[in-house]
């Protein structure tokens, strides 16, 4: 373990955190929220102090980062970011309880959207901006953002990118990791700006347009109104629906479109399965709720919006879907586990893993009929090696075991029953946000005790980082010399 490089990298991350907080500080100045200015000032000073202390005390002789260091850097960075990011909420008094503030910040950076707030409209503008900005930063990855900007980052940081980017396979778009990070963020920024413009065209105020775009781009879903997106016009709801789906697509496909490899992008099996699942789910839900709304167009709009929101793990809502029939809720619960595409800003198990698992199951069934047959599993025209298939199956097993462990721990809380606890864990673990019942679209996580909020915060980190970084970071084997 190259500990000096790990902690030096962490120092750079914390210094970058201070830089990130300058934007909400400026927003607070614009809205004359001087207590917020002080809060961000203190948090920036703390981030800089920790950052400079780490970079000065840990000067690495060897700047090489291997897989082990990549996992540890990602896990410790996200925990540290959440600890520091919670400070402004506590200092200004908008969220006076630190555990609540930590939960809200983890939910922001992991793009979950689960909230402990019961009166979101009572928050100050600066804190609402910071809350949604954490979505935007966490969507593409905070460390990817740092790699795009910091010139001293080693090209061996592909291991950091692999540990932070969601999905089973992450590779370089171009030979240099830093160039890859920049390309990803340029695409991300361009799509963000396009959505802001389209929301402004529809009459949404500038502040609302920016924070809702942050929530859409990061597939996070923090709203600034009690009814989430329900109070906005059908046009604005459709714009957000489309962009939720856009940000749920693998960003590698957008790169292929940029370099005009249209056929390669169109051959993506994951993309077509993703769109097929969205279309099928929207149709089932629309048929199931057809009598609840006066017109067909309104039925389709709410169905499409909610399906897009759940499968991309965004968590916005236009209506209280907890009032929908059981079939519709069952579809949405299933989509919580399906998730978006690998390499997108969405969470969940990922479409690509599900496709791989079905192909593996098909091969095993055929082997039972033809034991001597030798058959390769192909995905998007490429032969998958056994190591990739094994890692996918192993991830599923670990995913299920951890889910059950988290569910059992949360069930110790006497406040809620099975429906709330199961959906809360599903929503946090898959980075969705709202569950069902008291933690649904019209509720919040405020009723949970401190222990459950910490467990659910850990669940959000496990979901966003896809388990392994946290396990490696806190495994004694990782820190041994040999």
C-alpha cells in the first residue's frame, strides 16, 4: 500500500472541496445570506487546513496508483467529502443536527435524494444550491472532476476512475486518463447547460432551473418544493423526463456520437434493453393508473416521468406514486433494483449486469441439455471472458448479502414497519431517494433514529461506490505491508 500517495491524493481532494464550496458561497452573497457566507467560509477554511496538512505531511516518492490504492482513495475521499460537506448545514442552522446533515450530504454526493427535511421550502437559497450542487458533483464523480482539473495527477489514476465510476467495466476513451476525465466532464457540462436553457424557455426561474438540472444531471432528485416537480408545467415535466433518461445512458455512447461512430453507438445492447424496459414499464403503469387522471396525455406523462425517475435512480416525482395501485408500485420497486446503464450517472444494479446474468443463465440451461457443448457468452458483439462473468456473479451475491444485512440493521428501529424499512433500504442502497409509505414521495427520512440514519448513509455509499471500495478501505488486509 502506497500510503503516502493515498493521503497526498486525499489532501488534493480536500483542497478541491474548498474550491467547490466557492460557488454556493457566491450564491449566498447574491441572496444576501450572510450567515451562509460565514458557514461556507468556515467549511472552506477547514477543508483547506485538512488538505494542506495532508499534502505537506505525506509527500510521496512513488506516485504510482494501483487498484488497491484506487479503491482506498475513492472510499476515504467520499467519506471525507461528506463529513466536510455537512458542516455548512450545521453551522448556518438549516440542519442543526450533524447526523442529519451528514445523511443529507451523503444523499447529495451519492445522488440518492433521500432527505430528512420536512420543510424544504424553508431552507435558505445558498444551502438549497449547495444541496443540489452535491448531486451534480457526485453524478459524474468528484474524483473524476479532480482528475480533469489537477495537472499533477498521475496517468495511473485509471484505477481511481474504475473505482468511482458506476458499472462493471470502465476504460479510457483516449490514451490519457486526464483527457478521458475532461471529455466526460465536457459532455456532462454541455448536457447540463442544454437542460438549463430548455427549462428557462419553459418559464422556470433561473435558480429553479439550475438546481433542478443539477438534480437531473446527477440523477439525484433533491427538489426545492414540497411537491418536487408536481407544481411545474407539463412542458417542464417532459423536459426533465427526457433528460433523466439521457443522463441514464452510458456516457461512452455520447463520446462515440461526438466522433461520428453512429453505428457503434446504435449497436449498444445495453441501450436498447434500457429503452425497452422504460417503454414496457411506462405502458404497464399507464394501463394500471388510467382511471386516476382525466386525460390520456396526463396519464402517460406521470407514468413516463415516474418510470424515468426510478430507473435512472433520480427520485423526482410529479405525483404521490404511493397512492398508485399495487401493480404500479411493484413495477417501480422492481426498477429500483434494475437501475440505469453502466457509465451513466444513475445507480442501481445496472442494465449491463442484468443482461450478462441472463446470458449466463441461458448458457447454463443449454449446457444442461448439451453437456459437451462449448459456448462463449457474447455481449455487444464481444466475447466475455470467464473472469468478467465470475465477477458479475460475485457482485450479485455480495449485493444481495449486503442488502439483507442493511435491512436487518434498519429493522431494529421500532419507528417503521416492513414496507417503509424495505423500501427505504432499497431506495438508499440503489441511490434512488423516495421509498414507499412514510419515506415515500410525500414523506421523508426524518422519523428514523440516529443509528438507522448512519446505516442508511453507509448503504448510500455502498450503492454509489458499488461495494468494493468501502470493503477494501476498511479491510485489515489492505493496510498490511505484505
